[in-house]
C-alpha cells in the first residue's frame, strides 16, 4: 500500500522568518491524510528540521556527487543526514537544464544519498518539444534507465520518482490527469518489467503547477501517489489544501 506523499520544493525562496511561518502553519494543521515533506534551501535545513516536529520530513533540493573534499560550494549527503534531513531531490529539471546534470550524475547522487540513509526523490520529465514530437515516454524511459539497471532492489526502497513535465513546471499549465496518469503508468510498467513488487511499492509523484484546485483529480489517478509542489508550497493555505486533496 503506497501512502500519498505531498512534497514542497521551496526552490531558492524563503527566509528564516518564512521557514518558521510555513512550518508552524503545517504543524498547526494537525493530522493530515498524507505524508508531508518540505525542501527548503540549505541554510534553513537545520531550522526546518527543528520546526518540523515528528510528522513532517525535511529534505534538501540537491546534493554533491562526491563524498567530501575540495568541491567548493558543494554539500555532501552525509552532511544532510547529519543535520537531520531525511530526503533529497535529485535531477530536478532546473538542475538538469541550468547546471548540466546528466543521468550519470543523477545516478551517482542517488547512490550517495541512499548510502547516507536518505530517500532520493528523483525527477524526470520531458520538454514541450519532446512531448509535441511524441517522445514523452521515451525521454522518461531514458532518464530512468541507469537507475533501473544499476540500483539494487534494496536501493529502490529509498527512491521516490517525481514525474515533472518541464512545460508544466512554474508555468501554471498543469498536465491533464489523463496525460499525467499515462506517463505514471508507463513508469510503473518500467519498474514492473524489472520487478513487480518494486512497481507496487515505489511512490510516483506528479509535479508541475499542482494547486489545491487540481490536486484531488491528479492524486485520484491510479498511478499517481502524490505531488512535488513548487510555487504553491510557499503558501501555507494552498499547500495544506493540496495535502487534504
Ligand atoms: C517544482 O519545482 O518541482 C514544481 C513542480 O514547481 P511548480 O509546482 O511551481 O510548477
């Protein structure tokens, strides 16, 4: 049984004050019908871990693909665990596009994250051009292929996949529930080809302009197990609306 996960990616937003406001707002909402995670910028991770309490998980938005050493500006996975983070987003489309992260880097980071006891939220998704040319499923398959061939079944227990069509991220244009479900079903079939129980247990999140108003329909699709939420995660009422969807 897969429990719904709603994960808030704050991107390069927030402050100490906003971290407190967002987390106290989530905490004060009491019991929510899903798992909840927030991904603040690095400087606010410790504060977020303290403010989150037992029920909200805290993760980072990125990690280094090395363990330690002369990598100025990078943050290692064991540092994330050390400050109490339990998750990390890997391969977000902004990292792939703006910082040149390849599938190879994504695999290395995912391995390091798992080795440090973190849950890796690995992002995949096609551009508008790739969708228009009918290649959405092929793109996602390529992005997942190294993970499928290289990670063990045990490793996969620490992986969540977020399907985020690039054309829907931060644009206000959400994939229709049918479009999102079709790609999620494809991802689950890829997992099933490797191992049926992996397919049954791995959580697949949809990301791309999720709001309180569209979350229920998206989350009710058979293979959608929650959402990775960007913009709407910076507004407590909207984020809680998504969590209750
Ligand atoms: C994201 O950043 O992962 C995302 C899905 O953003 P938004 O919800 O703003 O589209």
